[in-house]
C-alpha cells in the first residue's frame, strides 16, 4: 500500500484516540470512561499493526496480540469491579 494511505490511517486513528481521551476524562459515568479506555486500547492495537506493516517487522504483531489480550483482561476485571462482583 501507499505510504500516504498509512499516514492517513494513522492520522484518523490519532484523532479517534483524542476523541476517546476526551470521553475518558469527561465521561459522566464510570461505564462511559471504561468504554473510552477500551476504545483507546483497540485504537492503539490498530496503530501497532500499521506500524508493523510499515516497518516490515512482524514481531510487532505478536506484541500487539499480547497487548490486546492484556487489555481485554483488564476490561473484564474493571467491568466486574464496576458491577460489584469483585
């Protein structure tokens, strides 16, 4: 793919990260903040995949996979805490 396509993708993902960060900081409820944090982790994983494709070093995909798994576990733990089951 073209370098400019990757640049546009990273720019859009960066904008989405800042919008999610705004919701994280200003969210009216804890659940809104948790959804925003989950969105940020997913966007970060997508950026890591794009970086892996740009650099040609596919070890970053393994790092992204571990990062996504840990983020998912973190979301589950916080959701259980917010639900009162921890």
